[in-house]
C-alpha cells in the first residue's frame, strides 16, 4: 500500500514538535532547581560572612588595654620611693667598680709597655746622658715645646736633643692618622728619640725626653702655630683626662723656629726670666 506524500510531511512535522518540547522540558528542569535552592544558598553565604566578622572582632590585635588611673600611678611611684637601699649590696658594687678600674688600668699600662718595647720607645739600660744633672723639682717650671707631626723629622730630632739637656717635654696636639691609630705616632716618636737614626728594634738607645699627645694643654694655652715654647709649672706630662681648667699654665708663649736657647731668651725678655733661669743654666745660655 502506498503512503501518500501529505501524510509523510505531517508526520515529520509532528515528530519535530515532540523533540522540541522534550528539549524545552529538559532545560526547564535545572533552572527550576536553581530557583528553588537559590534563597537557601544565599542565607548560608550571609551566615558565613557574619561569622567571619564576629571572629575578626574578637582577635587579640583589637584588644585595648585599660590605662591606669592617676591614683594607681601615684601608688606605683610611692612604692618605688619607699624602697630601702641595701648597704651591703651598694658596698659590693663600689668594690667591684674599684677592682674593675684597677684591673683595667693595669691592663692598659701593660699593653702600653709592650707597644713601647715593640717600637723601641722603652728606655734602654744605657743612658746617653753625658754630664747629666739631676732632674728638676716637680714644682719647678718645665720647658714644654709644642710641635707637630707635620714638621720635618730632622728638626724634631734636633729639638729632642736640646730638650734632653733641660729635661723638657715635647707636646703634640694630635697623632698622625687620628687618635684611633697609635702605630703611626709610635713610629714617629721612635724616629725622633733614637740616638742612632739607623737603629731598629727595642734595643735602640733612646733620648731621655718625654713626648706626649695632649690636645688639652694646647687648647689651654691657645697654641696657634708650632714650634712654640711654654714654661709650665709642675708636671705637664700628667694625663690630660686627669686635669681641669684650673691646671697651672704658662704666663707666656714664644713662637718661632729658632733653637731652644733663642726661645728661652725670648721668654725671659717677655718677663719670664725666673721661669727660664734653670733651663738657661742647663743649656749654657747667658
């Protein structure tokens, strides 16, 4: 039996309509599920956010400690003032400080001696003091010649030889390379004080002249240039950290690059004849 053409076309249209309806039903089903569970999911999200905010508000970083009142602070200070001192503890502390200072001074002196020996600054057994006279009294006026490390070494050696005869002192305001570098100053002093300029080592014979680094005595006397001569009473080699503004000072300052006898004569001419009398006698000046 032959199927007519119109019936076939109608059947195909019906089948396509059924397939489209089935697809539409399949798409509507998930959408309905989302619309059904959406409010519930939103409520769960709001609850999670609220719990996080509450946890952040209770964190230790947000805790503010209460400030003590004026009465509490006053009681604390009163308690500190009423604390009784412990005499035994203070005595032990003072004894410990004294012992520490003595030990530090001994170590410093031992290190300084080893350094002087290493650079040949420690006096040898032989004293090159031909015709030497007794040292001047501690209360006498002592010649202090202010010099600088920038001066030529031969000139400094010549002054050292002259100062040895009058038991004088060679004073530097600072050290070459700064106060934190001792080695350059030790080397320079050894070159100045060695009797034999070609000698090396601790066995070299040194001149009996004290060379000091004393910025305070230079400032006290207002030394503006070198060489300069001052007659200072007492012991000018006392450590500058142990002196004060009331330390004895020279009455005059003589500037010039002449020999020591000429500087002494000029000092006497300025009115210091009594101060330079002993030094002039030692150098044979008239």
